[in-house]
C-alpha cells in the first residue's frame, strides 16, 4: 500500500499525545518524562520559523529547559528541510533506533475476532497492571506510556484478553478519520507464543472498521522480526521508516 508519510506522520503525532507540545513553525516539539521517544522528540514536519541551525539550537534549548536531551524524529520522505540530517550530523548527532511503519486494512482478520477480547474506551486497572508488569521493572517508563494512552483522543479503544481469570494480552487503538493507529501491544510473559497478540490485533482492527476507519498503521522496531511477521500475517506491509537522531 502506497502511503504518503507527509499525510500519516501528523496523524501519528496526534494519536500519541505528549504531555506538553510546542512548535517552531512546522517543527513539532513533544515533551513528557523522557522515556518514550515519540513523545520526547522534535518532529520536523514543515519548514521551521527560522534558519535551520537556529531552529536546532532552539530545540536544544527547549529540551534543556526541561532536563531532557534533544531528540529529532526523522521519517523517510517527511523531513523538512530534506537536508536536516546533514545539519544534525555536523552538530554531533547520529541516527539510532530504526523503526518501521507498517500499514494495513481496518477489519482485516475479522474471522479471528472472539468474544474473549474485552473492549473499552479507557484503560482499566487490569490493563494498567499488565502494561506496567511488561516494562521490565521500569515503572517510570510504563507510567509515561500509560499517561499517553490515557490522552489518546476519542474514539480510543483498549483491548484486553483474559485467560483463566488472568489478564494475558492487551493493546490499544486511536481512530482519526479514515486512519487508525495501533499502540501498546503487550502479552504477559507466561502467555507468550500462544497467538494472543494476533487475537488482540484482530479485535482492534475489527473495531476500527466499526468506528469508520479504513486503513490502519502501526510502528515496530525494524529488527523485531517476530512482531513484523505477526503483523504481516494480518496483511500489514512496510510503508516507510524513521530514525531518531541523538547526540553522542
């Protein structure tokens, strides 16, 4: 599926809201607690309101004032100006964390939807408990992400699958017009490799279609082969990639 990142990136930015946002012309500055890079980075999606090197310096000052490092999220085909990476490299930045944006169809996998997946419009305590437990002991990281999930604009959906009375898998979606985004996919350690994530995803895709979405996007680390295979099995294909640029 051909997707224009200049269309999809602003939608993705709205779907995962930072605690604080600002702008330098077409550059979007997101700040939270410093864990999830998407809500703690500058997204250069349009022309800045000043010369490029001055804009970079202003971004650095914005994050320094909040005790955070300056990170830039550069998506293939949606970076303004196009030579921003050259300016960043000259200032000591380097690319890290290659991420793949995959896109698919709402309603895909409807044959896999089952009544065992509970859907709600807000994360409940069981959802929060499993999400926190999956953060490998980093409660601050989990809290920041849960806060972001709670800020997803309506209509948001949160999916939870219980096995023998225990919450085993979960995920969330954000619907924005014809597009829906998938976030927060988690499976508790004792229930992995049982196909639960596939059932969660199928439920979210079906619900996205019911809410009027036609297309769905998600982000996955470029080296996460199992997750890419899972999404590919439900019709998702790579659309474009992005990297974060950080200073050494």
